[in-house]
């Protein structure tokens, strides 16, 4: 399948995912906010965590240091190798067919696979696999890219003046299915972009209960001094407090570049 090959080639050859969450303020905020949100629902260590689509192992390493037993699965060999170098037990695999027994894990993270599954049946299959391998009542986390992120990012980065980019974004907004015929890695790779209600529907459709959809970066992408705020402890704390206050405001939920869905497996 061509799209499958394009996704792997993007991460193997064109894009360094390993530094994405550390190289600027927005990536640092995504990492920190995701950690804050995940910690709210995590059971206390020790416990088994499956990090599905865990990339180079940034979150797996954090959880291992916190006392959890973490296994990572990713579809990209480069990511598996990088995670292994971090000391994480890592395997090559597909989120839609997890090599794990039923009800094995206390928590399942899925912080990447839904980005790249354009067909809803494939997203549901991946989420159902997470439900299958999680223990009853276990939290399952699923990240999504907002439907509106390309338009927001394009304006901020100056891409909107490129007619090819504008055409891609218009299609994104209508269908959610992102395709990049230009080959420019700045315009990402084959993807699916969720509206908040789409993520909720995918998670409940897979059998998860008590589902919530939360903003990760929220409106903080608009801060002109975001890089500075992420290295100034007082300014960072003030920003995090603002984002927490705005978490429950549905009118701006889709303005967050990333969304985090959390639900629990049925008892």
C-alpha cells in the first residue's frame, strides 16, 4: 500500500521525530502537557504499560524512569532502534494487530497511530486492539491531530501563500484526510486529522467508556514568546495554569494542535 510506504519513508528518511519534542517551545509544551494529562489518569507504579506507536521512546523512557514496566511497539524500524538505545523493550509492529495477549496491560498509550489511519475502520481496529490488551478498567490514551491544525500552522509558518499547500489544507478541512503530493516534508505525510467529536466517536465506537477529549497545547501556539516561556519557570507555570482553566471550554477545543482522548476499558 503506497500510503503505508510513504508514512514509513517520512519517518525513516525525511523527518527526525526523535528531537521534535525538545527542539522548540511548542514541542516542549506538547511533551509537558501530555505528561501532565497522562499522569492524571495513570494508576500508581508499578504497572505494565504498552506504548503503541511510541516512536523513539520519549514517553516510554519517562514512564520507565517513573517506575513502570514499559513495552513499545512502532511501525518504523528507525524508531524501534532509537527506543531500544534508550533501554526500552521495543518491537516492530502494527497498531491494528498487536502482538500481545488479552488483558495484559494496566495502561495503553496510543500517541501516534491515529494520526496515520485515514479509514475509520482501521482507527477502530487499532483502538479495539488497545481495548483487547488492556485490563478491565484500565486507562487508554489516544492522541489526535486537530482538523484545524494545518490551517493554523500554515498561517503561522507562512505556508498559506503556497497555492499547493492551500489546496491541501482546503481538502483537509473538508474530509480530514491529509495527502501530500508535493513531497515537501514540511507539509507532513499521509494522515487523518480529527475534529474533537470525531476522536470521541472513535474511542466510544471501539468500546471505551468514560471518554474525555482534552486539548494538549490549547491556544498556547499563539504565544509569540512561547520559546522563552518554556524556559522561564514562572512564565511556564502561568501558561500551564491558563491552559488548565481552558480545558473544559468546548468552543476552542479544536484550536489545540493536538488532542488527547482518554477512556477506560469496560469492567
